[in-house]
C-alpha cells in the first residue's frame, strides 16, 4: 500500500518543483519576444519627444520680446511683425502628445507650423539688418544669441528623438520582438521630418544672426 501511494506524492512534488522552472522559461520567452523591451523603447521615444516640444516652446517664448524690440525698425515692417506673431500663435496651438506620435497627419501639422514660425522669425531678423539702431540694441543682440542657441537645441532634440524612434520602430518590426509588439498592440512611431526637402530639421538662422 505504501508503494502504491508514493507515486502520486512523488508526482505532486515533481510538479511543484517544475512550476517555477516553467514560469521562468515563460518569462524569458516573453522577454525574448520584446514584451518588456517594446514599451521601454516606446517610453524612451516619448521622453525624447517631450524634449523636442520643450525646445520649440522655448523658441516661441522668445518671439514676443523679439517682436517688441524689432517694432522700432520701421512702419513698413509691420506686416512681418504680424506674420511672426500669427505664426507663433498657430505653432503654440498645435500640441502633439506621446499618444499622437504614431499619427502622421498630426505630426505633419506640427512640423509645418513650426517650419512656418521659423521662416517668419528668419524674415524678421533679415528685415532688422537694414536698421543699425535696432541691430545695436543690447536687448536685440541678447535675443539673437538666445535664438541661435535655441535653434541648436532644437536640432539636437530632434536628432535624439529620431534616433529613439528608429530604435523603437526596429524593435516592433523585427523578429522575435515583433511578437511582443503585436501582443501589446504597439504601432510604429513617426520620425520628425523637415517639411521642405533638403531643409534642416529645424529652421536655420545662420547668416541672420
């Protein structure tokens, strides 16, 4: 009788000992399939996008002061001042959250608005070149320097965001990590592209500052 009952007991112990091993194997399998790496890379891309938004917002914050200083240029420059003010209003009204990064239409709308603001800032700076009194203004020179630094920061944040997007998109499109991506419903993200072919990712102020 003892021998007959020993087998079920032994089998029960074996199953209990096997369970942790199966759980570990399942966890390792999910990890290999990108179940954990996909959301990690996605969050990294979202964090880089937040840096891009902050850089563009800081540039927009400089526009009112720039416009105020440039008002002393001339009466005929009013059209340019209106243009840069309106472009700033439009650019700051378009928000792209981390959840919108997979929406090409939303990203294009944001990119076009930022490109328009950059172009209007460039026109304003170019128009001031004809007015030595404004160019020599200490506040104007300080704003020029700040804008130059901000444009450089925009380029860097866009570069870093695009690198993070490429890393994430590669993860969700390649085997075996694409399995985990599908299980999570993960979709590719949209990189930041210049609106005008051949243009810099962020509008350049070189030659205007």
